[in-house]
C-alpha cells in the first residue's frame, strides 16, 4: 500500500477551488471576498477536528495571495516554527497554534499587535478548538477572539461518498456505495487520504487486471476478512 501511494501522482496542491465546502459555504465566501479586496477583515481564526480541512484552507489562501504578487507565508506550529514579524509580509497563515510554546505565543501576541497597529496585513490562524478554550496566555486568547472565528466543519459521510464517486468518475471508473462505505470504515477518513487510496486502488486494479471489488480493496489495504 505504501509503495503504491509513493508511486502514484500526488494530489493537486490546495486551492480554494478544489476545497469541497460542504457546510462551510459562509467561510468560503468570506475568504474569497478577503482575497478579492471586497472584505476588509484582517484577523481570522479557524478551528475544527483533524481532517476537517483547516490546513488546506490556510495553504490555499497563501497560494492565492502569492499568485496576486502578495508576500505571504505559511507555517505550522507542529513543526516548531518561529513567528517572525516581517513588515514586508502581507499575509501570515499559522497552522495548529495549539502547539505553540510560551516563547512562540509571545511572538504571535507581538505579531497580532503589530498587524493591528499597521492595519494592512492578513493574519489567518488555526487551532483544534474555539479560541476561548485554548490553553494559552489569556491576552493572546482574547485577541484571537476579536476577529472572525469559524468552525471548519468536516464533510458528512454522504458528502465524502459523493466526493469519492466524483473523483472516481474523473479517473474513469465507477465506485459503488459498498466500496465507499468500506473505505470509510477501514482507512483514514480525511478526504486527501481517501483520494490517495482511490488512486492507489485504481492503479492496483489496472496492474492486476481485476475489477474493483471489496476483496481487491481488502487486499490493497491488507485488511483481514
């Protein structure tokens, strides 16, 4: 399975266009308006469970900003990033701030205050829970709650099935409801992982000249019957 995933083509880079909105239509509308200059809000906090798409959205906003020749940076607190205050940057996206240590929390606090005073750059951050429940310095928590706060809702099971079947159709094969449900029960449930597994399943089917069935999928996933 791992080798197949390494051999197949990578998934497309995160963009707002390839993010399936589900129940996040209002958030998507707001981000699009910010990028187009129709909305002036400059502080946004996104929260939600792992796999809901927070990282996708942060990276998509940074990519869209750079395509407009706006200086933008993405960093992830899980990777022990340092938060630099750079006046040349107009878009800061900081992922998984739950992982920020005490020094990094102080850096984010300073960055927030500087951006508020200068009044031009966008600060987009994400966490696993709403800002009021973060176990972080209180003055930073307060500031994070001053801007827009959105929960990023994970796709429902039915929406994931629709997305998987649409992806399969784009790849040239039909995916049954039974296969989709089996995938949701026996593989990682976030959408990028599901799509990677579908790509591997398609390749595995072609290599072995066998139709896509539950036994073939079980074989690919190496799941005992």
